C-alpha cells in the first residue's frame, strides 16, 4: 500500500502511461471489473478506444 502522496511517483516509475489514463482505467475497472468482456481485454490503447467514460 502506498502512503498518502506517493501515487504519482509510483505511477511514473511503474507504468508507461499518464495519470489521466490510469484514472480512466481505474474507472473502467470500477464500472465493469471482472465482467469486462474478453473482446475488451488487451492493451491499454485497445481498452481506451472501446470504452467511453
């Protein structure tokens, strides 16, 4: 678990996408979670193209 204020640094060091993309992916998971159809699984770009938030 990250301490308060460490999210941005962790994100920058751990993934290759922006804070806004991470936020959108979190929202997609919250809304769809394990119910996300197999057709929507794939790369970050593919997921972002198919989902509207």
